[in-house]
C-alpha cells in the first residue's frame, strides 16, 4: 500500500491511466468481500426497493448482513440507487464507472486516483458507496454543482460537512443552494409516508471505532461527577431533571462535545476536504472506508488528508487485538507530523 507514495505523481497519457485503472479493478470484481459486509445490506435494501416496498420498514434475513436487527441507515438517494443496481458484480461495475469519471475529471491527479489502494479495496472490492459519494463531491467542487453536492450527501451523510466550504467557493451561490435543495428533497418524497433512516439513531448513539478524540474526551469527562454535581446543586430545576438523568452520562457528553467541535471546525474551514476530515476526526466511529468521501476533493485541493486516507485501513488491526495507541499512531501519525510542521 505504501508503494503508492512514490508512484502517485507519475504522469501518463489518460488512455494508459484508464487501462491501468481497469486492470487493477478487474481482479477484484468477482471475489467475495472479505473486510466488510456492508455491501450485502445495500443489495438487500435494493431488492426491497425494486419490489416496490419501503426498505426502512423491514429487517433483513441475509446472514451475511451485520446487525440485521437494525433497520437501514442509508439515505433515500442511496436507496434509489440500490434499487437500480442490486447485484454484487453490477454494483462493483457501477463503482468502477464512477472511478473512470473521476479519472477523466482529475486530469493531472488521474494516476494517483486510479492507483489509490483504499479505493481499490474499500471501493471496488468491498463495494462501499462512499467511493461514489466521493466522486460526486469532487464533481460538486470542480463544476460548482449543487445537484452533485446533494446527491453526494444523499449517498452518505458525511459529504454534508463540505457544504459550507462549497458555498464559499461557489460563484453562483443562490443557484447552487436552489439546485441543492431541489436535488436533495425530490428523492426523499417516495419515502415520506414512513420512517426514514430509522437505524441511524442506533448508529449515532452506539458505534465506537478507531477514534482517538473520543477516547481522550471520554477519559476526561468520565472523571467529572456530572450527575452528582447536578443533584446537589441548590438551583437545580425539576422541569429538566428528567432530561439530565437521561442524557448526562459520559458517552452522551463525549459525543455532544465532539459534535460541537466538529460544527465549529466545519464552519471555519474553507476547504471541502478539510471539512470532511474535521467531521471524521470528530466522529466516535471512523471506519477506513469513510475516508473515500474526501479522496477526490483532497487531490483537487492538494491537501494532506489523502495520506491519512491511505493509512486508514491499518485500523483493521484493532480487530486483530492490536493496541489502540499503536493503531492510532499508524493511522494518524502522518497527521500529527503535518500539524507539527505547520
């Protein structure tokens, strides 16, 4: 994987880059996903959509799907795409097609994108929709497209973080906002009569993975006797005491603080890739494929986040029982190095 570093700046004619991209991806089109089973949820949701039913009202029975007891967390735009393509090889071909679009658009960064290892393994092989969302976000940045931004956000919520930066860069903000709103709302309409993304609450309140900031904040906040302070405070208000007892616990407070930090960073940054990175770094769960959403934008903007994305798959070492400090160092060491030089 690290062999990509000295190769990333190589310049080749576009037709050769496309051939290389197709050859690399062809080897991964027919092998079963091994690092994640998320794609089986996509396919299951897609079959439900194709049958004319609401994917948010059922729980899947496919034994390959993780957490089948939780209803789908994927947004309506993604569900409509799943409904169009719900066979594994066809889904992978779709991801490859989006990769080819990105290669054509990125020009001098085409070779770097075509050979970027996480795109091969987390995109083509594991079939994560984040790769498609990343391409759409790159199109939104290059073409000042509110429609592309809306569809990127509708594929995966992560690209929403890039909206303020996209608006700052836009030369036609009103048009961008109008087209964004229309393209965001219209695909939601077929689902408005039922629940939308009902499983997202479970994800947002339960998942924890590969997040140094979560660990640090949790350790700090866990030492503060918040409820004790509240119950013994002479000015406590009975009207909100129930809310306090339900929410003032360490995990909730940690997530709330992280969300506040993320919102502040997103509001301040002028770079799309940096806004996405801010959201990810302030998330309790940072799976390696999440970083695919910023790969095109990072290449376009020339930001170092591409190197953090390159190291993200090392987080799989956590499943093998590796020490968290070691994994964090491998995954985010490049980030720490770049910050120390800034």
